[in-house]
C-alpha cells in the first residue's frame, strides 16, 4: 500500500536528489502534475528510530532521502552489522529492484523524510517508461561506483585510513550539492561508525584524538570540523581533485 502523501518544506532541493532525473522523465517537475500522487509520494515523515524497511518485506519501490539520514544494517548471527548510511538526496532500496524483497533493515538516525517512487504504478508513464529505465540505470551506476569505493575503504588494513576515508566521504555526502562541508553534524553514534568500519569504539576515539592533535579534524560529540581537507584526503588514500587545464 502506498504511503500517505505529505506536504512539508523540503531540506534538499529536488535538483540535488538522485530521483531528480527520474521525476523529470515522469513529468513530475510541477507540484500539480496529475501523475504525482500515483507514482511518487513526496516528503513522507520518518521519525527518529523508526524502521523504514524490514528484510523480507515485498519490494514496492525505492526511496530518496528528502531530509535527515538513515542507517542500513544486516543481521549476522545474533548481532546487527552496520553496512551503510544514506544522506540527503541518496536512494534507498536500489539493490532490491530485481530481488523481490528488501534485504536489509533501514532505520532513521534522526527525524527524517523520504520520497517514494512506487514501482507498481510505473505503467502509467506510458511512452516515458523507456526514458525512466535509462535514468534508473544511471542512478544504479552511480551507486555501484560508490559501493566500489566503500569496498576499497573497508578492505584497508590501516584503521587510520578507514576512519579518514569515512570522514572525507561523509563531509562530501552530507551536503546534497556534494560540496565538501568543513563543519557538519554526524547523525550516527560512534558505535555505528565502529560497526561500519569494523573497528572498536576505543580505536575510533583514539584516532579522532590523533586527528585533532595533528590538525586534521576535530570531533566534539557529534559535531565535526575538518581542519585540513588535503591532509584528510591524502590520509584516506583518495586522489586529489582533477584540475581544469588552462588554455593558452
């Protein structure tokens, strides 16, 4: 059953959302579009701690984070392992499109809202369905590139590099425009970060103290400040941004 359509002031512009190209194809650029209520439920609230997706639930669509943040976990034995975070404008549920059922538990880390693209009503797009599929493939391609970066991060034997890469990634992803943020608030607990990186909480705390002493990053509670982006990027093992060649 489709979620109730909710109206709230968004915290991320539609043009900065991974659903933007798909919504444009669907003709959903206008709030009065007749397809809106059938295909996309917009700005549906999800309270802090509320579960958005449960493993085994039949697939019905993908979600875009309109505000707030989410945590994805996978049950391993008797415990849950954090396997991902979703921030403004990012899609949730892409990995389930061909699986029939959602695979992981997704919970809101703070009061959040999502837009849901309902796959059951895609036939209403008619001739625009092919364009929709092309946009969806592009979204999946972007997700694959991101997942490859994460796999590289988690394979790193150096715990310092793992944490540096995580902070650098979050600084770039928390802003929906994907511009690095010098100051931001981490929506997740340190226990979540430790689970995600496969490190002990004590190791996270020790490394953060070292980053502060070296003038790289300063974390006080959940408030983060990147003091030296170049040093953080180098420590993470990421290549520097490509410079535009000058024409002479």
